[in-house]
C-alpha cells in the first residue's frame, strides 16, 4: 500500500499516530491528533491571538523558571495524542521533554483560548486527554464570558479548582510566579471593541 492510501485509511479509521501526522504533506492547515482522530483546527480569530500574546506578556515574571511557548507547537502526549495548546509552560528543570519534534510529554501548564469552533474540543476532549497524560494545570480562557477556568491534576484527571472573573487575581499553587488581575488581559481597548462586535 502506498503512503497516501495508508494515511487515508488511518484517518478514516481514526488510528492516526504522531508518525503518520508528521509525514502528512503540508497543506497550509493546522491539525491536532486527539485519540487517533486527525482534527482540523480553524484559524484563530484576532481576539484569540491578541489574548494569547497578552497572556504571554503578563506571565513573563515566570520566564526565569519556565519556558513560555506559543502555538503552533506540537505537544506529543502519546503516539495517538498530539495537541497544539495556545500557551505552554515548561519548567526549566524539565528540558528533557523539549526536542526537535516539539514537546514530548506533559507540560506543567497548558492554556487554551476558546473559539466558537473549539469550545467542545477544549472543554471536554482536551480536558480529558490532558488529564490522562499528566498535564499538571490547565487553563481555559473564555473571551466572550471574560473568565479563566483553572484545572489541576488530581489522580489522572483534571479538576476545576477555580473560576476567575472580573478583577479576580489569577494565581496558581503550582506556579507561584503567576499573579495578575484577569482584567489585565482584557484591558486593551481593541480587544474590548472586537468583543463588543466592533
């Protein structure tokens, strides 16, 4: 069987692995592999990108302890689970999981900024996958609700430990270098205008 037919069969049967994913011809799209299923990711909105960049900036107090990385970057959790979180934190003592292929193992913290097309994937499927594969902390940033949900690892699953909104101070027990007001993320006038439909 030639490579193309092998890829097509794997995609149809939802048995895509990292090796198959890495061999797929470049088509200008972004994909993730979730439980062996190749998932097309929609392009991020302007608000999505602005919030990811802003979060990267306001967490720079962690940069001496953590590598803070932005998508697109493959996080290879297992052969059948390859995600591309929006923001990734890797403790500087864990550089062994950083390779030329991407991140090979569970990051200390992953952040997903919700988009209309990613809500179910981020809040259900990835929550489950990240939990099973040992991600210690997971944040879901909802631009529309202007909230941040913080989940922590508890026995091979992630449990919601805190919901931040308004002027709440975002902190993390696992990453004590993090401390900022959630409202700082939304302070940019352009973000407010875009969220208001302008």
